C-alpha cells in the first residue's frame, strides 16, 4: 500500500480556552509542493510544531510515511526525524557553529560516517543550496539574510530527506532574492524528487512554486489546487487571493 | 527490505568487474555503502560495468559515494561504463561539484577548499600566540576605560535630570536584586555566624575565654563577613542576570533598536541596574548583619548556655556604631563593581550564544574577584586610618 507522505486527520489543538485547530485534515502526496496559508494567529506554526512532534495535539492522527507520530515514543520519533528536513523562519542556525558544522551536525547525530567524507558531503549540500564554498567557514552572524536561508536549506538537506518543511522560506528577502530562492526550491524539488511543505505569506512564492494549497480558516483547512483555491468562496480566501497584488499575479497566470 | 547490508554484488570476469547495485543507497545507510565500496578490489581490472537496474533508491549521499568511487577507479586506469543510462543523481553531483548547479546559485566559480593556513614552526606559533594575546588584552583595557568613561558621563547627565534616572526601572532592579534575595542572604548570614561562633567557642574554651565568642561574631559579621558574603551571593545571582539579560538583548538586536529609537542603552539598561544594586546591596547587608547577630545570639544561648542579657551587654562593649558603618559603607562600592562587571560583559556579547555563556561566566568571576580585591584595599585603608 502506498501511503501519502503526510496525512493529518482530525487534528485538535487547544490552549486553555482557545481552540486553535478543530478537526483539521490535510494530505500531502509525494513529489508535490504544498503551501500552507493562513492569517496571523490561525495556527500555522502550531500545525507545523504538531507535525514535527514538538508538541502533542489534544486529538487527531498525524502520519508521516504511514506511521502515526502522535503515538510514538521519543526514540521512535528520533528515527522519523531523520526522514525530513526543516528550515525555520529565522534560519535557526546554531550561532556557535560555522555553516559547515551546522550542516554536519545532523549527519553526526544520525549516521556513522568518517569525518573527511562527512565534510565533503556537507560541502556538496552547501554548494547545492547555491552558497559559495567560502561561506562554509563563516559563522551565521557573518551571513546575509539570503545566505542564512540557503545555509538553513543546506542543513535541512543534510540527510537527503524526501520530505522538506519550509517555514516562511522567503520572508525577509528582497523580491529578487525571494524569486531566486523559489527557483532553487523548485530545482531541488525536481532534481531530488522532494515533497515540499511550506508555510508562506508570499503570494509570488505560492503562485511560482505550489501545486496545491491548504488555507487554514475557521480552525480547519481548505485544501485545493491553486486554481481551485483561488475560486473558493470563503471570504478570507477571497480577500487573500483577490487583493490588488493577487489580481496582478492572476492576470499573468491565466486562471 | 532486509537489514543486511546487501548493497552491492560484485562479479569478476577475465579483464573486468561487474558491479550490481541493489537495495537502498541512502544517507542513513552510508556506513554500509562506504564499507561495501571499500572492499571492491580494483587491482587487475581494466573495465568496470555498473548496473543500477535493481537499485531501489539512490539519494545524493549515496550518489556522492558512487561518484567518488568512480573517480578513484578512473584514476586507477579502469574504464567505467554503465549498463543503461547513468543515474540522474550522479549527474547532479557532478554538476554541483563543478559549480554548474544549481542554476540560480550565488557562487561565481567553485572555490577549492583550502585548509586554514597555519604557521609551521612551533616557536613562531607561540610568538604569534603571545603577540595576539598582548594586542587583545591591550584592546580590552582600552575598551574597559571607554566603558567606565561612558558610564560616568551617563551617570553625571542622569543626576542633572531625575527623569533620566528612570525611577520605575530602578525600583524593578531593587526588587529583583534586593527583595527576592532576602531569603538566601539571611540563610547564609545565619549559617556563617553560627559556624564562626561554634568554631571559635571550641578554641576559646581552652583559654577559658568563651565570652570572647561574642566579640568575634559581632565584629566579624559587622565589619567583614556580612557585607562580603552578601556581595558574593549577589554577584552570583544578579551579576550573572545582568550579563545574561543585556547579552541576550544584544543578540536579539534589542540594544540596536534602542540606539535607533534615540534611547541611550547606557541610560536605559546600565544606569538603572547600577543604581538599583547600589540601593539594594546596603539594605541587604543590614539584613545580613541583623540575622548574623541573631544567629550568634541563638548559638550562644543554646550551645554555650550564655544568657541573652550577657550576650547583649558583651556585644555593646565590643562594637560601636563605627563597626557597623565600616561594613555597610563598603556595600555601595561593591554594588557598583558587581553591576558594572555584569553590564559591561553583557554589552560585549556579540554573534553567538556561546559568547553569551562565556561572558556571563566572566562577569561573575570578575565581579567576585573585584569585590574581594576592593575589600582587601578597604582593610588596608581602614588600618591606616585606624578605624
């Protein structure tokens, strides 16, 4: 049986009296780029944290490669964590380590590998993320915003995951860098046959990269193809996709 | 999927090798892949045929190892060919290493990795070490002075206008560094006075001079131990807190944000902490003195069977108001040293969380050192002044 890469069924997250998710469902298939959209405070980060096993939901099932992670022990989760890569909004690079050491860290944790080979392999990932080789010896504080995003991507790819989570990959980048980063993600997605799940606010990124989009509204998720979601009658989705900037994009997109 | 490292099948013909890749060539199985390829004996082979038909998965790590193996084989003069098309991943590795990939890369040309340059001779290296550290310490000294100057200017400016002193902020620091420290300071003062009384009683009993225990405890606590121990506890509690708070604000660029809004961080962050501690530490010292004297009294009453009235009469004979003031007047000086060490190191934090830890440690160590050093100077001063 072939499982979807990621499956979330009936997810409920509650903080005190505040209900964040109430029966949220989503399914991500292999080799697609799935965008998660939602207003501020609708629980995008909570959703991501639940999927990554950083917090346990009150109810619901989260399956990665067909295995429910909400019922796993810490040691089982450790194994699952080697199967996906994550980049965080601010990069979350370890500030005391160089870029090279940042990329090597997941390898040290999960694979027994000779230091020289590990170094070469990490360099390969750094180059694959489009960073110049001399960035490898730099510390995160010496990098520009765009380079931090690329270094975080290189670290996320360290163990060659099939599934990649990106939290606001293009936030804080200028439009040209953001476009380049989108292209990089698409290129890597195609070359490495990745499944990409990204949280983003950037309409340009959504239209450039995503195959399907899930919008969190009213504590659950509306999932559809890009064309489908644009025509969804929900007022928030209408407002989001039919603002002035969105209309410009739609004009060139031909929907 | 079997757990065995069935990664590779090798068949030998007259002049060549046939490699059949099987199973999953993934990063997580890198040790198996590495081991399997390392056992392939290239000697005597002239041709090598690689078949990937039975390969279930090949990720970039696996492809890189294969790429390295092929490179090694070619270098040994072996002709390498694939049965069918070579896997795409191999091409990707090749392109990336050549710097042709990804298309939107920021790299201009592939720069070969060069090891960090090192001086060969150990004599030169130690000379370099000496020079580097001399320069670093010199710069440190200049920065110390700059901080001190900056602080003095801010304090002088603050004294002209009370609004600049930020009373709310000072009150918060008095609470954090003073009031919340009362329980631990009291406990330590109590225990120390009990220890001194007990130890000295054992010795003085030999001379039949147990009554002098009172002199020792009261003078010892009031002149030295009350203020010194309180300062050391506060250095550990609040010196570290100052360095960590300001340091993490530096890392978060909050200090830069203050500058940008036109607020002087020295005025908003450093001065209130120093003034807060200058107010709190003398008060804590007074509390420590009281508890210390009470502890001594308690021990004398219950362990040495000395009536409380006798303790009080003896204490009144031993100490004067000066004894008390000598202790308490040191507190503001110690407070300034502790707060300055904490704030100064906090402001030095840059770039990484490791720096934060290093400088917080340094702040506490230096604060305690400065307190004890200043106490020694005071001891000499009071001796000269015959106080």
